[in-house]
């Protein structure tokens, strides 16, 4: 067994579990090695079969149907995906069958029973969409078919190094003996693509069942694999959406610090203002909290960047009186002793709130500084254009301190997120959605999106979503 010379049985397991190799993934490696020779032998035989003059014209026709030239299949991943489709799904016009089915028909008699059964199972294998549930780096990963909910462990060393939990794979699993492997081609997508994939497949499956006599899910994936490949390619090429405020401004954590005279006088003015709403006393830092609000009924004339996602502001309901009106929170204020702080999610909102506070509390506040932070931790020495001189290296916070502040900002934000109305949850808050089975199911999708994005961001100086704390709060 080739791996035994590299990894001792008592050495730490390659998957990173902390267990000894013999107590963790040794049995998986042994089982994989057991079928390696059979797989290699059959792959070589199939390759030799179709790599002849007999199928040269068919190869050219398949390339044309695929919509690519050899030059356009310019990397190994693209070539492998085409090759996988060509062997398994493309129907040779003169034969009325796929290459692997022709091989089985013509060469099956010369194969052993095990070889014949293995090729037959390969010929039936179809592409599908799978959600990664667990990764054993250097060994393989456990996946769930997102349409059939069945689970498989895929033995694949190379791709296990690049996957994270809740990634979505478009690939062709196939059995080899007692284990499952993946075909040579496939696509990796973020978890945020999962709902779009479900809608696309369910819609087309329903349509084709009526129009083309497609009988089941596997039949659909087999007979429509090329259109699905192109759809996945479009998903893959699309840039990640930019997140903006409802006004169309880019999300940017923005804050202003003020020195404050006569806190009680300032609180009295804020209490009397229709623009500010008292939230309560923050038990953590003993500050008085206010929200800067506006009517949620006012139309938002946002000109959002193409392909962007709008961040929906926290909606409240005005308490008291018969005519309750929904309110939209634009910024948060905190007052404590001789300090006042404004926090919001865009530079434009901060500027507008600064103007309002300075006008309303004229003579009571003095502006000290503005601070802007992207939703990730900056590399040391990186500066934001337009930043004042306080960003000089000697004035910078140590990286670990800056990261700690950013982490707290995210955690505080997601504390508020728990009570925000989320469109994806039917305009319920996460806390409200967690009370029903359907709501918890929708929440699970959102939280897996967050976990997947967080795992993908590790090592890229990204602030981390406190998903575990959110799950604990929601009890899911």
C-alpha cells in the first residue's frame, strides 16, 4: 500500500483530527488502496477504446456540441469536465449510445465479472449536486445529495485539500468496489448558490417531465447534463454580489466620536426629537442607546450597482398610540458621560447623521474623529483612500487589537441581526423564524451560507461571523 511508507500507523492522522492514523483514517486508506489497481486498469482500457481513429469525427462533433474548441479548454479542470461529459453523457449519433455504454457492449465479454459490474455502474452514474458536510483533509469528504438527501463518503485526496464545509459540488460520483470516487470533471460553488440550483433543477425537471417525457431525477441529469454544465458555468462566472444599503451606498462600517457636555441636556433633546428613538441602557458598557430613525414607508430611490444585493435596514414599529408606523434604523448612538458615538453602515449615512447631531446638539458636542472599517481586517500598512493622517504607521493599532475590535463589531452587529426582519425568512426576524419548523429550516440555510463564507475567508484577513453564538441564541 503506497501510503504506508509515507505515514506511520502511530503518526498523527493526515485529516487533522489529532488521533493516531491507525485509529482514524487508516481503514479508509486501506479500502481505497484495495480498489486502486482495478480502477486504474479499467480507466486505461476505456481510454484506449475510444482514443482511436474510429471516434475521431465523433470527438470533433462532441466538441462542437459542447460549444468549445480545444484551445478554449485551456486548463486541466475544463478538459476533465468535457472529457467526463463526452465519455458518459454524449450520445454517439451512429451508435445511439454513450462511449462507456458502447465499451461495455463490445468489450464486456472479455472482462471479469467484477470488472463488468464496475463498468456497468459507471455507465449508470450521473452528474449531481452535493453539499459538503465534513472534510477529512488528505483523505476525502462526506457529502449529501441536495435533491435525494442520501449521503456518501467520497475518497478524493486532491479535492479534499480545497474544500470547506458546506461547499456545493457539481460532480459525478461513481462506485469502485466498496468505495465511491468522483469523475474527472466537476465544479465547486459556494453554499449561497444552493437555493438557485434547487429552483433551476426543480423548474426544469417539472417542465421536461411534461414536454419531453423525462421520468426521474437521474434521467434528467443524464439527458440534460450539457445545459446544466452551462448553467453551472454561468453561476461560477458571476462575480460575488456587492452588498449595499437600501440607498445604494456600499457597506462600510462607519463611526464618529464626539466629546459631550451635559449628558442630561443632550438626552432631553434626543428624547424630544422625532428623528431619534430611545433604545435603552446598554448593560455591558452602561451607555444610553438611541437609534436614528426614519419612516420605512418613505420610498427608497436607490440606484444600486448592477448585480448588487441590498442590505435591508432594521425595521421597528413605533410604540404607543393608535397610528403605529414602521421605522427604519439608519444609525446607532451611544452616550456615556462626556462621550457620544455614532455607528452606521455607510459613509454617506454617517455624514448625514453627523450633520443632524451637530445641528440638534449644537453647543453640546464637539467632533473628535471619524473611523471607517471595511468588513475585513486590513493588511498592515494598507490605507484607505481619503483617510486622515491618523492612519500613519506609528498611530496604528497593533494587528491583534484591530482584529479584536473588528470581531467585536461583527459580534455586536449579529446580536442585532437576530432581531432584524430578513426577506429570506419571509420578513421575519431570525428569533421569530426559530419558533417554527419551516423557519428553522430556512435559518439553517442562511447559517450554512455564513459558515461556508467564513471557512472560505480563513487566511484572508476577514472578520469572522460568530455563527456558533448565533446558533446558540437561536437554539438550532
